[in-house]
């Protein structure tokens, strides 16, 4: 296992397990942590030995949102305009105030491999956005979810307004961003924010079981399918028919496509290699 001061990472049966490791802060996201998560995921995109990813948190939480020092303006990289330190800000942050906090939401999708969330305890603010950006969410009964930004007087960020109405109902999305109400695990499951609700302490095991099954599949085809489902959110049917045609040709040239076809003809279980 490679251990960094605020991220743990290991590979198990083709699954890269990424653990937010600030348990004393309920895995609150700092500028440095968000930046390092982006760099880690950017690298994982090109590591063939990692075929799926599980995202989770150490200790009692998945992720409690943005670090208080950033939100209060006490950090070296505060939100522009709230601390009097604007002259220290780089051009990048002047143009993108949320910086890597929002960038990690995008990177979860752009890694182009399935990302599965294993959730327990708080998943609020940025933490909720990161969970919603994942392909599937396994959560235990200690989970609590909130678009908490408004509770602090902030407008929502990190892509929450794009993700929520695509995963739950429009009215629930509006309620969450307008009130910051905290949903317990049962209510979050009812509203579709949780895909699989498991007993306390079982979320990681359930997420790993699902991720390992995906890792045993034809990874090129899986990754292309994932890419085009995301693309379909902003495309027409005609565009998607064209994209799917391209994906079919691309995946047809893989060894896994040949193996899958042969296994179907020979009436046996395929042995995919991810190539």
C-alpha cells in the first residue's frame, strides 16, 4: 500500500481503492487534498492494471465537504473576496474560484473508468458532489447526505446543481440546494441518491464486490459505454447513434471482443483480459 499524508491508495484484483485520509477532520477537503486527488486520478486513467476505482473515506465519514479554513478565508488559497488576500491568488483561481475542489468532480468522470463510492457517515457539500459523480453509490445506514453549502450562506458548488437533478427528482434537488436539509440513509436511498443500502460497516465490502466484477469484464467496452452514457446527457439521439457506431468499431478490435464472441459460440464463460 502506498500511503500519503491525506490519501491512501492500494490495488486489489484490478480495483484501485482511493481513501480520503483526514479522519480527524471527517475527511474535509483542503486545496492540497483536492489537487492531489486530481493528480492521482489523472494518473490512474493511464494505468492498465487499475480497471475500476473505489472511492471511500477513513474513519467516521466519507467526506464532510470543504475544509473550514478554506471556507472561512483563513487558508492560503481562500475563496476570492472573503479574506483580503486576493493579491496572493494565482490567475487560475481568479478564473476558477473553487479550483481543484470543483475540478475533482470533473476528474471522477474524466478518469474514464468506473468509479464506485463506498459511503458511511457524512457525505455533505463537496463530499456529496463527489459521491454523486461516481457511477454507483453503496452506503451503510450511518450515511447522512446534504447539499450543505446554503447552511453556511454559500451558493452550491462542485457540480452539485448539475448532478442532483440528474440523479434524483427536480423537486428534491431544489429542496436540497435551497435548504441544506440533512437526509438520513433511508431517505437518501428513497430519493435515489444511494443505489445500494447495506448494514453498518458493509459499504466498502459491497462496493469492492461490485467493482471486482466490473474489473473482470471487457474493460475497453465498459469504459466506452461509460463515456457515451455521460455524453448522452448533453447529446441528441442521432448523435448518440453515431457515437455508438464508433464505439462498436473501436471495441470490435479488442482481444476481449474476440474472446467474448468465441465464448458465446462455444457456450462457455468468457475470460476477459481488459485489452
